C-alpha cells in the first residue's frame, strides 16, 4: 500500500496481520486504519493495536453494524423472505452457476 492509503477492515480480524499493521502505522508506510474487528474477539487487554493508542488508528466494537436502522432492515427482510417463501416466490436467491 502507498503512504497515503487507509486500510479499512470490517470483515474478519484474521485477514489483517496486526503486527505488520502496527509497524506500517508507526512508520508512515500507510496513512491510517479503521478496524471493526480484531484477531481475537472480544479483544484481550494486551492487543497490540489497542495498546498502541495511535492517532491514525480507529478501532470500533465489532457491533458497529448494529444501528437501529440496520437491525430493522434485517427484521423487515426476514419478514419479506418468509412471506415470499409461503407464496412459493422466494426472494434474494442466488442463481446456481451455469453448467454449460
């Protein structure tokens, strides 16, 4: 990554090498990072990223997705899916890959 890049990880903690990220942030190899998940959840008191307290690093709880609006959307979509299933008209399906 270039020195002006920002890393955002809201997926899985294990995909980011926390030691390498800490080094990159401290040495300016990247501009900053925003992390929603760490390698161990819930994080331990000795996590190197939490302990670093860097100004170019933001760490949010792994529940940052759980806004009132997001939770309501999940409930609404689940209701829609159940109603559609009962009518034999499923929603939000994935088409199987073309076997040709």
